C-alpha cells in the first residue's frame, strides 16, 4: 500500500475524538489517496468501531503494558514510530501531546507534520521526573512540527507561549461533529449526559445528588477518579436503580456509533466540566457539538467557547455557574421548556448553527484554505 498520509491516535477509533478519523478522511479525500491511522490496543475498547472507506485503514498496536501507563506509552510511541519509518508517509498527523514525541523518533522528514492538540498539555507539566522528561521531549518535537491545530483559542494562546509557536503555524478547528444536523420530532422527555463521570473534574458528585437525580437523566460514560471514588460511584449508581425518588440511570460507556443513534431522541444534553484548571475551564467538549448536530440543545456550564456559541446562536441553555444550585436551576428550566414553541426555536437554532459554522465541513474547509493544504503533496 502506497501510504501518503498517516496519523497516530492516542485512542481507539470510535471511542471518542471523532476528529481523528474525520481529519484523516478529509485529507485523503482531498488528495484522493490512501491513509492509515495507527491506534493503541486499549483494554475494554474493541477495534473496529469506525467507518471504513476506500481511503483509510486502521492499524492497532499492542503493548505489554497499558498504553496510558508511562512504560506502555513509551512502547506505543516507539512501535508507532517504527511503522511510520517503514511507511514513510508524506503527511504525518500526531494527535495529542502524549504521542507528539514520536516526531523525535522519525528517521526522515515528512513534507508536513501536523500536531492536532485535542487535549491540553497541562497534564504533562509538573515537578516530577516523568513530566520534566516529557516536557523536554515535547519542546524538541515542537521544533520539528509544522502545523498546530487546536479546538479552542485560549488553549492555543497558552500553548503557543509555552512552545514558541508562530501565529502562522496555528489553526483553530472546533470539535464539530462529522455528521449532518438531524433533529428528531418525537422526543423522549429526557436529558442525556454522555461523557466522563468524575467527582473531581465533571458531574460525578452532582449527578448522584438526590435533588439532581430526581430529573429524568440518562447517563452514558466511564467512571473516572481514584479507585475508591470509582467503586463508590458504581455502588451509588447501582442504588439509584431501586431508589423510588431517582429518575437517573447510568448505562456505562457505549461506542460513538451507538450514541449517534440514540442522541437525537433526547430533549437536552448536559455538558459540564468543573473549572479546576485552565484546560477544563477552556473546555472544547465533543459532546457540545455532537448534541447541537443532533438537534439536541445543550445545557452547558459557562465555559468560554460554549458560552460564545450558545449566545451567538441561541441554541441551548447556559448555566450561570458551576455550583449545584446553578445546575438544578438549569435542569428545571429545561423541563419547563420541553414541548413548547420556545424549545422548538432552540432546535431550529441548532440547525442554523450547524449550517453556518458548527459542522465538520465548514471547519475543515477553513483549515484547508488557511494553510493551502492542497499544495502539501506537490
């Protein structure tokens, strides 16, 4: 196979980060060529939950240790670099900082190296030896990277300062869904939360609150946090099934394709990260854009990007803050709006937002024009 475009993913395709296959698919279509996505083998994630086509294939790389552990990550990067060096693609796209050091292992110079920074670098900055080692590697890799893509402008500003990036190297591509807006007329009368469930970073504590879980909320996602916190949340979600006052149900994590199928039937989608770091304050959640593309107005915490877009298009409900009472007030408002003409207007505004700006086609075509991507393989 003559591979001209290759990507290294830090996740199993189909379990998050839909921008990874969307980006490679878009480049392959633009150049009418074949591409490869290299992905890790992650326990509990079944390879194959992606949309195959004639342009793109996926290679899964096993590691002896978990690929998100320190040693497992090093092994994955080494094996991915070996594949790139054997294929020698012209365009190499690296997704996220925990894979970027692969650039330092390349034995040739691609025509373009793109770093698509879907996640923030903040977790790699610290006083411990591993973080210091990785930060040194990231700075070396940044000097060998041509184009940087960020999903949020505040993150771009912070990382540009950290790694000495020029403005002409940076593109902003929102985490939009690679799907048309598809509102569903018949709604379930329920709210959906789909994402990480963590007591320190997301909705973990709030969703288990008795005044919150009386609302009809279906919860999809993995439990995150310390081992004790995960065990406690698992037990509490189990107890909710038999609670006479709870209308909230946790279904665990499901593949993106399954979420795409069920999402349009919900009335609202809850989007919520706790602003405990600049990365979480400046969140650019996939689920915000996925909900809008499905014609499901978001109930979102006031993260800067979410605030800007919800206010610009009138396509959702904006919480006043991140406290428990802000969340409850937003949920009450959502229930009151269900089935009203005001709700229909929110759905119509979701469609308008997707048509004008919040679609993958609009976002990627902006990027292609900004960087004259059509000339990359000349």
